[in-house]
């Protein structure tokens, strides 16, 4: 059975190139992708260059663990080094946000990701491509959660990048 998977993507180093290359890598790995618009947002938790962020959706028969491993491999191929500070510049960040309606906390895998409810750069693009899908814990559609989201200090600007 296929699961609908959503992945958050971000980069603040060679942003356009890394985002395009990562989308290509995800297509090779998982096939057809549903892509939100790309958004420009300020770095959170540190002073640094702005990020490009988007959310990618796809269907997969792979397990959560295999998808997480594939995402880490793609990050490494783009120069991401594990063990760096959490809030730091990075060439590529791929976060497994949702796997169908699964709720899971297993080692470093947390589904749904807490970031969905914390950051505009995650919730906005997720609500764009999955507006009626309900958050597995909150039980409410992402579009409703986005409408009610407190956006103070979290500005997003759509970017006209073609993927």
C-alpha cells in the first residue's frame, strides 16, 4: 500500500542550485512529485542568509525508515554534514514531515514533525499542496491551521523559481 509522504525542503547556501538539484534527486528516488511554491524566509535561530523553502509531496511504498535514510543520503550528496549545530547555515535540509496519518517517535524520526505547527515556512507550503489533509494529532485541516497561524516575525515571500 502506498503512503502519501510530505517532505520539507530548505537551503540557504547556493539556494537555487541546491533546491533544483534536490528536487531532481527526489524525482529520481520517488517518482512524480507534488511541489509547493518556493518561499524566501529569514533564518530561524541564528543570524544567516535567508532560506528558500518548499514542501514536496509524493506517494511511496517504502517504509518511514527507508525514506528517512534516502533523505539523509540526498542531503549528504549536497554537502550536508551530520552533527553540525541545529541552527546553522546549510546547503540542504530535508525533513520528513508526514507519512500518511502516522504518529511516530522513533529515535530521530518524529512524525508528524513539530516544525509543522511552529514555522510559517513549513505550514504555509504544506497548506498550499495539502489544504484539506488533517494534521494527524491536531485533527484539523492544514489550511485552517495556516489561517489561524500567528505569523509575527515569520515573513514569507514567494519566489519565482521554476522546478
